[in-house]
C-alpha cells in the first residue's frame, strides 16, 4: 500500500492524502455477500442519541465478512480478489472454497490473488492460514484472534494490526495484543497467521472537514462553549475556564485518569495491562 499526496489546488487539499489502493484488485463487491445497511446516526431504537457526533455520510452496503471460518475445516480456498470495505479500515479478500462457496475474509498483508488458504486445527504456517493457537509457533504474528471458543475472531481486526503469540506453556496461550496487554487465551481458540493489510491507514490525512462528513462524522464541540445546562464545563462569559478542579464528561464523571472498567470475569485472564 502507498499514500498519494494531492496537489494543493485548494486550501483543503494542501495537506490531504489518499490511499492509492495498490493492493485492491476488485472494484465491485460480490452481490451475494452484501446486505443493505440503514444509517442510524448514533440513535437507539427509541430515536435517542446514544453515540454522539454521528450522522450523514455516504450510503454504504454492508459486506458479510466471515470472522470465524471454523465451519470450513480442512476445505481449501483460493483468493479471487482483494476489495475495499467502507465499513472497516482493513481490506477484505473474496475467497472461493473447493465446494464452490464464496465468502469474504479479512485480507492479510502480502495476500495476493491466486493464494491458497485453509482453516484447520493444524495447518501449514503460511500467511492467511487459520488454525488453533497451540499449532502456531511462539513469536509469530497473528490476527483475527478468537477469545471465546466458537465465537470467531474478536481481536486484531483493524488495518495494519497484529497480535503476537508469546507463550504456549500450560493450559492457556499467552497473546500480546496490539495495545501491549498480555492476555491468556485458550489453546483451542483460532487465529490467522500474519498481519492485516492496509498498513499505512493511520497515516492518511483527512485534509478537510467535508471529508469527515462523508464518513458520517459530525462536528465535536468543546464543553466550555456550551450552556451550563448542556455540559459541566459550560456557562460563563465568552470562552471561560471550566471552573472545576478536574475536567468532567458531559454526564458528570471524571474525564482524566478515572477507571471505568467494571470488575469482569475476564480480568483474571489479563497477565499484563496495556501500555498507557
């Protein structure tokens, strides 16, 4: 993948960069693997905003991506194309299994059209192959990692991301997540070999506010610019200081350094906390 810098024909395009989509080989999605996606603009079933700063944006069709692949154990598949997916940062690959079924999977870095991949409890160590953690050599990069057996991939699914298999001692494998957290995962959980493609996705510069609106992102307003009834930082004359010892969220909770994670069953699976 490469990043293409646009010519500064307008102020908005002066620092704008775009993906050159060099890895993408297929322009149109597979009709049998897309469903309509309704724009919800951050609202729940009662019409109330539960996620702020969402709305508008270009219409998208949802691609049915298979994060599990465990129902195709031992059936080889061939990569027929690498596609762009507007619903995620990573690219997706269209694969055709030996039994004729077509599916979308996450595309690994280096995956090309014509590559053969397979999902099995134990398989060849090759980019794109999916297998049990106990069958993967220690130190290898993995993506689309399963945490709960049978649920499908839950971790390391965004562009350029990869987890790392640290240890296979005992009943559980130790997996280092992209955040730096080291977590215990059952050895029977599946993971794919390699790192996800579209590596430079995080280096793309949006360039102008309008491009964010195309993505469905609405403006974010400072709390101190609001009225006192709308935010704890609001009120006062002009752009006043927040008038508090520490900043708060719009709902009155401390905004910096406050732990929001409740006591969870999965806490005991964390060996080392993530980097700050």
